[in-house]
C-alpha cells in the first residue's frame, strides 16, 4: 500500500492541476518524479512558470517553506515565474508568492512602468 502522505500530496496536485486548467485554459498536469535533485516544481503546463503544491495541516508553514522551495525550482527550470498553491482546510486553495516573486510577476505582466503611471489610492498618498 502506498504512503498515505504521498497519496494525499498526489491527490492535491491532481486537484489543483484540474482547477488551474479550468481557470486558465492551459492543460496543467502533475510532474512525475518528486524529490528530484534538480526539482522544477510539481506542475507543468503554464508557460514559463513553476508551481509548487502544498497540502499541509500547518498552512502557515506550507506558505513560508514552499514558496522558498518554488524559487529554487524556478531557478532550476530557468523559468521567469514561481508560485505555490497551498490547500487550506475545507479544500480552499490560495496561490502564495514571495514579495520578489510577486514583483517579478507584476513587472512582466503590466505595461512599462515608465510609460504608464498608476496613482496610488488617495488613502495612501501623503497629505
């Protein structure tokens, strides 16, 4: 019989892969060969992106630990983007990024900052 923790992780990877496929329109799948020395994430199918998946009882620890792991996996994969899918109780999923990962995503997803300035909401501006 397979390890119950491995089965739980495999099931979580399949679940979030299906959800991302539905939401994004990319065919997202699990990567096989967990624990590889040059790990490049748990999922593939989103261009230039590494996704690490965590379904841990301690979701805070998962978010902190796995987002750092995803960064190393991004480097291993020579990808631009990294994110971690964390499964919360009752099947709620959240995508977690470090500040650097989020900044990379924003810089690469929005128009040139020098070309367009988006003002901060008034509550954040100095008075």
